[in-house]
C-alpha cells in the first residue's frame, strides 16, 4: 500500500466578495469599438446590457441617470442596464473605446444582440432580454463616471479586448479573461479612492504609470525598482502578484499596444513607429509585434485603417 500522501500547501483564500465573483461572473462581450469620432451625439436611451466607455482623448458631456457630467481623457464611464443616459462628444475629435457586455452569461438571453438607437427608452417589450441585477455590493452601485484619470492598464486591456473581439470573435474565453483582469483593476482603483486599497495598490498604479511613460526605450527593472526604494526581486514579486505578469512582459505588451495605436492613427509607417518606440531595428519590432498581437505590423495597420 502506498503511504505517500500529498503535501499540503498553504493557500490564501479570496475575500468573500472575490469568491462570489469567481463563482458567478461569466463576462460576455456583445459589441466593442475602438475608434476616433468627430463631434458626435447619442440621444437619450436605455440598454439591455452593460456599457463601459473609456475616453482615450478628447472631451464631451455625458448624462447617466439624469446626472450630467463632463468627460475627458482617461475617464471611465459605466452604464448599467435599464439606465437612462445620453452622450455627446464636443471636441473636434474623440478617441472612444467601448464595450457592450454581460456580467452573467445566459445563452437564451446573451446570444441575442441588438443596436439600440437614441430615443429608445421604453424596453418593456424586451424585458426578457434585460440583464438581471447582480448581487454585488460594490459593482451594483457603479454608474456614471466611476474613475477619473484611469490606470494605463485599463486602456491597454480595453484595447486588447476590442482587438480580439473584432479580429478573433470566436476567442470568447480570451475576451472573458481579459475583461475579468480589467474588472479587478477597476475594483483596485475604486477601492483606493474609498480608502480600502491593499498596501501596494498605489505603488503598483505608480509603477504602471512609469511603464506607460517609458515606452520609447527598453526597460531596466533594477532602475525602476530602485525608484520605488525596493529590491528588484521584491518589486518583481509584488508586481506579478498584482498583474499576473512580470514588469518586463507588461512593458513589452504596453509598448506593442502603443505601437498599434500609432499604426492606426498617427500616419507613421512601420519603420517610423519602430524608431519612435526605441526598437533597435524594424525586424526586432516586427517579431515582438507578431508575438503579442499574432499579426505583423503592416497587416495590423491595414486592418485598422478605413477602407
């Protein structure tokens, strides 16, 4: 008889709130967008699902549940189902990223999709398609502008979700996983604003801001850690605990997604983008770009540009 037994390893269980989300949330992306808009207006309406809007650049005025507010670069707006809202972009151009999504996937309801125009506020006819309330004390309270000056990581994750949803729509698990990562980032930031953050939350947000500001050169993790008065090994440990990947991998992904923005919107060619982001040559840039996005830079650029 084999007397060898498994060796028990200490596990840090999730909080009750996180445990509930792990057991219940099954994000499902219905529609997405990542585009530059001229002055625009979406009239008053209600939706059957959730809508998240991130302002990449520009400014405007939104109203959610009859509360009017200004929006500008790096604001995140959260609109729950069955909530009255309208949206107006007042700058000459506005970069908008948005997701229509379910938090609770239910095939009979979630696999039906629609575009709801401005002016449609009575959804009684479609009540069976309405996303049900979520039993989450924090998320159920979110509406309107929930973050001002969002973490760069939120924008990066949103761009990834939009890109995969557009180009690889069958990769539903990838979209769901990225959405959950983004949701946790939002929860960390909103907890910080309410004084409930973990000991390293602010440091990690500062680290993300540092990475975002240094995308035009290779990353020196030792120098970065020293700036936060930490050893390199400890800094790597808490960074990976917060974001699931190393600082170097995060920097590489942010760098490539910035390259994607430049290819789509700046008018620069592939060689110019590689040079702007500090790659030693265009071959190294193309190799890194394909590893992160599964596309070569030129192919990606052609997909993003209007026909």
